[in-house]
């Protein structure tokens, strides 16, 4: 009995081993990690566990594809020809099935639908946030293979998955905090009279029509940290002075508008920079083989930002020469003849300016140092932080190039340091001079923070859409379509024109950058890679010029669009009708934009040095202004009255009018 018992127990164990043997074998078999979505006609990657020694094949749509393994990853060279689910089977030499996996599949061109949908909806509804939200929802549904039961899930995922993922990224949150802190700092220095103090110092040099226009341009350049603050401060500060000197409100609005966004877009530390660097960093995450930081790319791209640079230069050409053409010349003649109505009708959106404006506290001294010192701390701390972190990353080499140091620096950490220290310095200076109570300082710091909520919301949505585009392999599709047909030298001008048109139609430069930058950066790099030019210093200017073209096109469209908030704020702060502002500014923007394209973007793409391109563009603008432009004083039948310069003791309230 006892012997039979153990024999029976051993038989049971033997039977269990026989039953479990297939499971053990299956557990040791390789597994396939499929992408979440497969595009028809586009190669895709699969990852296998381990690195099998025997030859293996993947069966796709009944055809075998030999695999070459590198660190356990293999590229499927065969293409999916149908839109059914991509089912893959891993087999050995004798046809034994080792593993199976499948993923949803869609027609390849559908991968660009979310980005196109964002552009089209922004055109129709003129609401960038709504357009981005609906594009994210559509992209989420496409990532599920357009399954009918996933339509509602894709809407819920828009916030619960995509936006939350964007907000959970530490680098993204660094950008958000930087924008909030610098917005709060701007709120404090606006209320404590620092920004008005800068304005008052500059206006002391006004002696005539030309010097007034030049001073307005210099003031717009000096208040570089935010385009909204720039438009509101410069317009309100200079309006009374320009009226007394018979400079048209249209001319004032043009100078204000053309020194707001361009300055904020290309200087080293502004409220724009965190937004731009964040978008570039997100896009670089989709680029393989690129060495460098997002801030380094931004710095390199500044030299190729032709439209913002030339728009600023043209402002001073107009101001110093006293020449105008087109509708602006007629407006100037009316102003000289004192036929302009100073009370031009404004749109019912004037409340935007009132909400965005933070006036200096009445009864306190307006000291320029209260703004200059915090802004200097912001600039120096940020630049110093990038240098310090770059040196730490490189290991403090004895010999180095500044570009290498800045390229390896941690711009996110540096911007956080700079914005925090500048805010603390502004707060301490305000309290030491007893300009604001602590409650007032906290209140207006928060008012400045609130002004950044809209840009941050757009930024979050743009990051989420970028994530969706990555899951849809949008850049892979664009590369497959354009890499053979698109000449690398034509990428910058194509990107500039597309960005300019979209920004003009939507009125949102930030929205356009949020949509275009995640697409352009990987596309430009892939096209260079396809032509064997990626990483070659002789051709890297094409990559930087493509990044700059997004920014330049967005600024051009923002200048010309009546839907743009900076255009509206510049018109309202200058006391000019919105339609008149757009009508008089559009010819100037077109003039500069065409010259930038023909003599800057295109020649530089084909090898002309960027500095020579800017010089040629400047010469072309000067010649064009000489031929087309006339002086309003010469064209007016009336004699100009004697110019009365504003007193140095003019108060900010008097200047603002």
C-alpha cells in the first residue's frame, strides 16, 4: 500500500510536469512589443525580448520578413497595405509560431489630421484653445484605430491622459513656473512705478517729430520682457507726446506693435522664451541623433529670424528718415494738417486692455531702477545659470567654446533661478522703499501671474497635441512624403509662409508656434538626415533657419491680423482705431516680409552668410523706402507749428493722458 501510494504520487507529479511543459515553454518564448498604432505603408519598429540566436521571421499579411536584431530591436521593412489591424506572428525556420501581437492600423495620411484640424478650426472659430482641444480628441480617437466604442474614451483622455501627461513632465513644469514667476515680477514693477520710470527717462530726449518716433522705438525696445506690457506702456506713455507733435495715432500704433512682439521674440530672456524653449525641447524629444539643448537651438536660430530683426530695423528707418508710403503717408499728412480725430472709435474688446494693464500706484515716485535692477538680475542670473550648469556638464574644461557651454547648460534650471531671484529683488526693493504694502505687492504679483494663464493654457494644450502627434507617428508620415520631394533649402521659406498665413488667419502667434514647432523640428532634421546633411556644420544653418521660420512667420501673421491681441492692444493703447491700424500697418509688414523672404531666407538657405543676408535686406529696405516714401511735412500744404518738447518733470499720469 505504501509503495503504491508513493508511486501514485510520483505519477501525479509527472503528469503535472507534462501538462505544465507547454506553459513553461511558452513562458520562455520571446514576446513582441508592438507600437500602439501602425500606419499603412510606413515602416514601424517592433521590440523582442532577448536576442534570439536562431534566424527568425515576422509574418505580416501572409508574407515573411527577415529580421536583423540590434539590441533586441528590429525594423520591419515590409509595409502594411491594408487598414485592418496589424497582426504580426513571430516564427522560426520550420514555421513554428513563437509569439503573436497586433495593433490598430489607419491610413497613413490620417496622422496629419489632428494638426490640420487644429489649424482649420482655429481659422473657423478663432479660438486656439478650442481648436487644440478638439484636435487632441480627434488624435486620441485615431490612436485607437477609430474604433466606434472609443469615441467617448478619446474625449475623456484629452485631459485625463494627454494634458495630464504634459503637466506631469518636470521640464514642462519648469517652463510653467518660469512664466508665472516672471509674470508676477512684471506685475510688481508695473505697480511700483518702475516701468513708468523707464518711460519717463526716455521721453526727456524728445525734441521733434523724428526724435519722438525714434524715442518711441527705443522705449519699445527697452521694455523687452513682455509684448503685452510693451504695447500698453509705450502706447499710453507716448500718446500725449505724439499728439502734441502731430504724429498720427496710426504711426504710433505701428511703432508700438512693431517693437512689441519682435523684441520679445528674439531677446534672450522674455516671457516668450520659456514658451519657445519648451516647444523646441518637446520637439527635440522626437529627433534621434541631435546633440544639443533646446536653449542652444533657440540661440542659434536668432540669427536667422529675419522678419523680427528687419521689422525692428525698419521702424528706425521710418522714424529717422521721416518718410512714409501708402495709407500711413495719408494718415501722417492728416495729422500734420491737424485733421485727425483723436477719438477714433475702438472696438468693444477694449476691456482686454483694461484687464491686462497694471497702472503705477498714484502718489509714489517713479524710479526706473525699480524695474531696471530686477530685469538685470533676471537676465544675468539666467545667463549665468546656463553657463554654470553647462560648465558642470562639461566638467569644467580648460578650453571651451561659449556655444558649447550654453548648448550643454540646463536652461530650465537657470530660468527658474533667474525668475525667482528677480521676483524677490523686485519685492525687497518695493518693501525697502515702502512703495507698496505687503498685501498690495502680493495682490499685484498675482495680477501679473494671472496675465500668464492664457499662454500657459495654450502651452499645455500644445504639449498635449505634440504627444498625440508622436503617438500617431505624424513626423514619420511627413518625412516619408516630403523627404524625397522637398529640397532642404526650401524648408525655411515653406515653413515661414505656412506659419505666416496661419498666424494671420488665427491671430495667435503662440498658437501657431504650438502647432507648427512640434512638426517642423523633426521634419527638418529628418529631411537633412535623408540627404546625408544632418550634423554637418556646413548645413546645420538649414535646421536653425527652419526653427527661426516658425517664429518669424508667427510674428508676421500676428502683426497683420486684426484678430491678434497684440495688434488690438497696440491700437487701443495708442488711441487708434483697429481697422485703421491694420490698414496702415499691413503694407509695411508686407514690404518687410517680402524683402526678408527674397533677400534673406532664400539666399541664406542656399549658403549666403546670415549677416550678409541681413545687410542686403537692410539695403533693399532703405532703397525701397527712398523710392516709395515721402515726408508728410513736404506733402502738406500747411506749415508745421513750433515744436514744444515735453517737460522733464511731466508726470506719468499726464503723459498717459
